[in-house]
RNA sequence: GGGGGGUUACCGAAGCGGUCAAACGGGACAGACUGUAAAUCUGUUGGCUAUGCCUUCGCAGGUUCGAAUCCUGCACCCCCCA
């Protein structure tokens, strides 16, 4: 059992704890059960969940038992953290499908089958839905002094704002607090971890545990993973970065991390990877001495892609990266191309188009959707912005023939630096 | 209800009878440079079977050899007075 507390501390992952003095000893003196909450509103987690997920992984590796709790019930109500839109109720089928998707992703990070320290995924709707309103008020609500609740930052800030706070949102902390009590009773869970914005909810759970069970529970929060400009990690103009390969291809996932700004990379390495301190410090150094090599970003992207998408996902991402940034495309088969160009639009054409004179390049560009009109295609070619299989096209009367097929049936068209389209010639 | 102003390409904005596919700025796209960054520089930015042809300047008509530009009606927007 290594000293997890010290490791977390130098990584900067400890924002606040409920027992600064006791916690290190408590963690190193036995196997504990730890939980963190996740949002089951989609069938995949996104990059924002990576930090708590890695936290659980660190605890599991240090010999503790992780519990991931999906907020099937609390997710319907909404944390009163300035969200404007009402949450929608999900059907039980949707929720089940989402949980299944999330669990399959968690399996990459957590070990669900290793005896005493096996990870567990639970859904708080399973026990919340058992309560009647009166029962909940009697068993749980009775233990919440309103003056304490009013003292929480999340409530105070909302009360003084114009938006106000609905009774439902005000009650949110009771639900989350009860989760902790339930997990303690059913699973012996004694520590809750979460983002620093969860502090109020975490401590509410600890208070409730003491009142209802007389139990000594602990809480720990991590800093939020944000970029230096204050925006959230994991968001791009085109949407969130997901952990599911279906929603975000391994290539895009890899590229996201490869493109992290220098200033943010050190934090990401500490928060999201398991690299040794010495290695991370060497990378910090490299960002000063040889920033153009971006060794930190490469390592970060590599570690995370391997963890989430496995060695084969990483291999695909690396191969795709090589191709997307210049390498000529050759010696690949349809399967590999399909993997690599997973995000790229493609269009089917009959193989006969290639026969005889072949298919005019301008025609091909328009049909692929890469260019809106012949005129645009003509311009781009003249400007040197069009490539076939990553080889620049020189003349506008270039024609595609079977010799241009880079695999059994595919020709790869590219406009500019990164815009690709596949033409599939089926017989 | 009365008076005035506006509606131009992706956006903003010139043009006020021919030389207008329409200045200029932004954006976007491409190229060079570069660290797959930022900045910078260059080019392009209605369509086509392309030194020409076609369709565009709120909508519908009209005047004229010729209209984004003038006239009439309609729609929408803004301002001022009641």
C-alpha cells in the first residue's frame, strides 16, 4: 500500500479535506471504500469525468475500493450551480442503456473484478425511488437543520441572486448527502471525493452520516481542471470530447490532448496521468528547453489514448496522425483506412467511373462534398490546396483512374491542411 | 393617425442611370512561414460547357437603347411628432 496521500498532494489534486491531520494515516492503515459521482445523462462519459475517474483509479491502485455512483435520481433534479435549463427525466430504458455504456468505459480505468477491491457502479435511483416523500422527510429531512443548509455557499449565492432557488434545487443536497449514508450502510464507504464545487454537498453527507448513523465519514475535493483562460477542459467548438470511440474517434481524442496549450499541459500530466514525479518534472523542463518538440503533449496524448482506447486505439490514432500531417498514403487496406478516417465523410461511387478516361478531379471534389462548385474546386487546385492520397494535384484536368486507388476501393481526397473526404468505388 | 429614414453578396458597409459580379472592412477558404500554437505575409471569396455566357443588390411591376441606381405598388425594419 503506497502513500497515496503524498502522491495526491504533490500532484496538486487535494483542494480541501475534512480531516487534514487524520486522513493520511487513515488511508495508509487499511483498505478503505471511496466513492465519486458521475452523471448518467448520456451513454458515454466525457473528458470532464476523467479526473474523478482517475482519482478512483489511484485509490484502487493504492489498495482501496472504488465505488462510482451514477446520479440517476439526483441527475433529474439538478445541482443548483447556476444551470438554467430544467433537467429532463429519462426513461428507465434510457437510463439502463446509459449505465451500461458508462460501465464499459469505466472498465478501461477501473478493475471491476479483482476480489475485495473490485470497483462497483451503482445508481442512486435504485434506492431513492424506494422512498415516499413522507418517509424521506422523516428519515432524512429531519436531520437537516435549515440554518446549516442556508449557510452553504451554493445556496447563499443563489439566494442573493435574482434567479433565486427552487425548493427542489434546495433539496438537492439532501439527496446527495443521503447517497453517502446509503453507501456507508450498504458498502462500508467512508470517503467521498469530488470537484471543489462539491464541497458543500460532501460535507452535508458527512454531517448526515454522523446524525443518522453516528459514523465518522471523510471528504476530499480536487481542484477543477480548467485551462489557464478559465474555460473548461474537454470542450471544443464542435462539442465535448467523449470517451466513447463512437462519439469521439481515438484520433480526435489523441489530437485533443496533443493540442493542449503549453501552460495547461503540466496540470494535465499531474491530474490525469500516472507518470512518476521524476518523469513529469523532466517533461516540465522540456517544455522550457524544447517547446517545439511538444514532448509533454505527446506523452499526455499517448498515455490517455492508451488508457481509454487501448493499445490498438492508440496505434490507429498514431497512424492517423502521421497520415493527416503529411505522409503519403499507401500500402493500406480498406479496413485500416476506415479506422483511420473514421471521422471523415465519404461517398460511394460506382467503380465504372474510374474506367476509360477516368473521373475528372473537379467532379470528384464536388461529388465528395469537399467543394461546393466546380469554380471553387478549380480555384483550390490552382492555389495548390488539393491533394489525392496526400500528393498535391498540379493540373485542373487531372483525372482519377484505378491507379489512384490507395486501397482496394478507396481514394483519399484532401483540401487544405486537414479537410479530408473518402471516395469509395464499389463495383 | 402624421412626418422622415432604411432594406446591397456569409456579416458590416459603399455605390444613387452605362466603365457593377458590385469599392472597403471583417469573416471564411487556400498558400508561405511555424511547434498541428500565436502573430505575420500573399492569394481567393455568385454560377457555368469560361478572354465569353447566365443569375444576383427586400418583393412585384414600369420608364429607358441600358437600372443596384429613376417611377409605382407591396412587405418588413428604424426614428421623430401625436
